[in-house]
C-alpha cells in the first residue's frame, strides 16, 4: 500500500498545480482585459485632457466610472466592469471633444478678428481710392478750366502790334 501514497500525492499535486495555473491565467486575462481596450483609452484621454475647467465634469464622470469598474471587478463582476470601462471611455471622449471644441472656438475667434480687421482695411482702402479718384477728377477739371482760361486769354490778345 505504500506504493499508492506517492501516486495519490502526485495526482493531487498535479491537479492542484493545474488549478493554480488555470487561476493565474484567468487572473492574467482579467488584468490584460483591464489594462487594454476601453480602460486604457479612457486613461490616456484623461491624461491628455487633464483637469481643464470646461471638461471638469466629464472628467469627473469618467474617473467615477473607472473607479466603479474597479469596484465591480473587485466583486468579481467582470461583465459590468467592462461596461463601466466603456462608460468611462465615452465620458473621457466627451471631455476630449469639449476641450477640442473650446480650442477650436478660440481659434475661430482669432480668425474672425483677423477677418474683421481685413474687412475694415478693405473698406478704408476703397474709401481712400474713391477719394483719390474724386481728387483726380477735380484736379483734372480745374486743369481743364485753367487751360481753357489761358487759351481764351491767348486768343483775346493774339499779339501786340510792333511799332
């Protein structure tokens, strides 16, 4: 009977070893799922956005969803943990979009100011051009009047008789 004891212990140890390996693989898979996908993308977006004033509410909601995801996974609910990661990712995208929209609006205001300045310069340039054309027309008419007066004076006094 002593020959059975090592065999039983070996089988028991082999089965225990297999269970330990399987449990560690499941844990590793859960950790890999946790660090990849929606959670990683959400954490990247949160890091890039920071805690900007405009996006503070969506950032807070994204962080809360990720925290709830950790709690769900800690309780063994990986399905809802994944869902909460997706929710956190969506909120992080909202925060990113809000900060991008604010940046684009600021740039748009700069462009609008430049357009307004350009329009003002165009209007002033047109006014100066019209004024210059009007001055040219007045100067031309004055020149014609002076030339006509000088020609009428020269016509009136064709020449003095020589003594």
